[in-house]
C-alpha cells in the first residue's frame, strides 16, 4: 500500500506526462514581442498562424537571425543591429493587417491567395546572403548573377525544411509562393501586398529602420495611412491611355488612398526618400560596403590561384568552402551568414596575401577609406561628365601607382523619388493612387502633389581612398580634370 504522499506524487507525474503529450501534439497560442508592432500573436486553432509559426522556427528562417537588416549601418548608427528575422516577422504582421482590410472591403475574399501572399511576405528575405546586397554585388562580379529573390525561390521549392512544412500544409503551396516572389509585376491586390508601393515589406522597414537607427527623419503617420486605405477597381496597364484606346485592359481590385489620406501618403513617400539619403546611402556605410566588396573579390581571386592552404585559411570554413566551388549548392549557400564573414576576419588578417591582410585589418578595426564626394560637383545631369571623369581619373591614378578596386574604390548610387515608378514602365498596381470623385477614376499622387514632384533624382559619385594623403591626390586630380 502506498501512502497518500506517494499517490499524490504519482498523480502529479501522470498529470505532467499527459499535459506534455497534449501540448506536443496540439499547437498552442504563441507570441512574439516586437519593438515596432507590439505583441504579435499566433493563435491556437488558426491553421495559417500555426503554419507561419512552424516556418519561422525552421532552420533556413532562423538563419535570418544572423543576417543584419542594415549591414554596416551600425558603423554610423550603433543601434542599427536588428536582423532580417525581426524584419520578416514584421512584414508578416503587416501582411496580415492588409489582408484584414481586404477581407472587410471586397465582395469575395480569396482565402487561397491570402495564404500564398502571407507566406510569401514572411519568406521574402530568405535568400539574402551575408551582408545582403553587398554580397550579391560581389557574386555578380564573380559571374554569379543569381539575385536573392532567386535564392529565396530555390529555398522555398528546394530540398529544405521550408518546403517540407509547406508540402504538409498544401503540396501546391511552395510553387505558388515561389512564383509570387519571382513575379516582376503584381497582378492582383494579393500580389500587391508582397510587391508594390504599399507592400508589407516597405511598411515595415521604413518604420523599423528609422526607429533602430535613431534618426529623426522619415516619420510618417502609418496608422492614419492604413485607416485611409481603400479598395477600388484599378486599371491593370502600363500605359492606361493607350490601353483604353486599344481596348486592351482589365480592372482588378487594388489599394487606393482616400482624399483624407493624401498628406499621409505624401509623408510616406517623403520618408522613403529621406531614409535612403540619410541611412541607406550614407557615405560611411557605403564605404564599408565597398571595402568588404573589395576584400571578398580579392579573396575569391586568391583562392582560385593559390587555394585555401597556401593562404593559411581553414578550408572547411563556410565562406572559404563556398568561394572555392564553381557551382555552390543550396546547402552551402544556406551555411552563409554575417558570422561566416566576421569569424573569418582574424584568419584573413594573418593571411600571407598582403592585400587581403590589409583590407581585413581595416574592416575589422573600422579604419575605413576616406571619401571624396564628386557627385555633388558635377554639372548638368552628370552622366557624360562622370564617364569622362572616371576615364581620366583611371589614367591619372594609374600613373601614380594607384589601382581601382584596391586602393581606389568608387560608388555611384542613384537616389530617386517616387518617379522610379513611371507610366509605361510599371503596372498601375505599383503606383500610389488617390481615390477620385468618379467610380474607378483614380489619379496618381505624382500628378497632383507638388511635394512628390520635387523629389528629384540625385546622383552620387564617390571616390574612396585609404588615407588623407591619397584623398588630397584625388582632390587635385579632380580640380585638374574639372578645368578641362
């Protein structure tokens, strides 16, 4: 016979056993506390929420915890260390909010398209490599022109945990998500959630990146903007006037801003413009990216000629292994993250290749190249003058023993306003449309807003050199060339 205390212990253990068994087989409500969106809840009993929860706990998605959203922006803004994992969760949250708006305002809500759009929004950044666009640019110089969207599609459809989870939910889902991510133009309102002027991605990163970097530009009233978002029949065409004239057009549901949201929409587009100029295209951040690109390109060439052993590099290290492969596998790509570069820096500092050692040391210690900003001094639109300047500069610095791609790096990004999306080039679903008085007669905000019209293109042309002495040399060359 057992005593009462022993019986109670047995009952307690049985209770724990069956509770754990139940919780293992029955999904429960999960929560994420986000600094931007607050509490993000994944409801028990909601099949889509539980699918999303499984996806974000998969290994390929967890890799995004080790890829920073803004790369080297922390060199300028120390708080900008947030990850693509956090951003992607925020994109999912925004997609869900946009779908709630659609569900309330359309006659027939397409649940299947909604599931595809939600998953695509969550998974859209899966294919980013270490330091994201910088690594993608290096790959392009190596002849590997695969963009991160293509990698994302391969992760979704390939032999990965992501594909396994999706197949259990719906065997056709992975292919549909991949097609939506790769699509160049949105074809309906569900696709517009993933790629448009009001997509879930942009609605997250504009708010998150401003908050985490700590800059005071880029504010906009997102709550009011979303409250003023309506659904209307939108003409799907690149050139509406020509489409109507030729009777070749179609109408689909699309997002439009009601007139009360006009100023909020202006603020939203201004915010994007100012964040690009202040954060994304900051000269120091771009200089660090160019330094990393030079290091990786130099390393890639050295591995081809000398091999890892001769460079005293660990051959099994993920980045070294990847760069030595002519056709790297998906598994090798997924082994890369920011840490795969940062952890290699001490080895690169001790590398017998002097260039690699020098570039790695500068990057690790934040001894960045000095910037000579030429773009602001170019006359006219700068295009012809930049071509001439680059040609003449290469000739002059070569005479002085300086080399482009090593001790002279250049950067020529373009900052554009809303007119990046222009009639004849992009679908009307990518425009910011304001609701007109007549039904289905909406107008482009760029046609009515003087503020948006004023967001002109801005061309940058920056030269980066190792020290102030060489900066003086480039300045002198510029002065000489400019007189011609």
